[in-house]
C-alpha cells in the first residue's frame, strides 16, 4: 500500500493525482490486455471450431476412402475370379483343340504309313515283275 505525504491542506494533490494517473494507466493497460486476451481466446475458439469441423470432414473422407478401397478390392477380387474362370475355359479349349489336332495328326501318320507300306509293296511287286522279265529276257537270249 502506498503512503502519501501530508501537507497543510491534506494529502499532496500532485502525489494523489500522480498515483490516480498511475492506477488509471495500470487499469487501462490491464483492461487492454484482458480485451486482447479475450480477442485471442475468441480467435482460438473460432480456430478450434474450424479444426473440429476439419477433423470431422477428414474423418468422413477417411471413411469414404476406406469404403472405396473396400469396394475396389471387392471388385478386383470379383474381376480376378472372372479372369481366372475365363483362363480356365480357354485352357480347356486349347487342350481340347490340341488333343483333337494330335488325334488328327496320329490318323494322318497312320494313313501315311499305310500309304508308304502300300507304295513299298507295289514297288516291290513291280521290281519283282521287272526282274522276272529281265530273267526271261536273259534266258531267251
């Protein structure tokens, strides 16, 4: 607590006025600081509200992204099943075609062997006949 000097007519007006001025200045300074803090608190509350809204939006976006990821994954799995099924069908078709072609080639091979054997037999018969003719020709001469 501050003590003032006394004079003939009471406390010194200059000291009291100076003190009141100091108190007023101090009060105004504190009041300005409080107003500034109130404004800062208000600003921070607004930012907090903004960030809470942003957090909510981000959470929704994450949920949507997770759902999209799930749907894409599900779709990819289904597509892969279709691709595998098509590949199996194509493989079966290719194998069947190869078996049919192999069977046809085996038939062709057997047919060619018969033709070669027939040709050989005919050619041998021809040669035998020709040799017999040659021998007849030699005997007659």
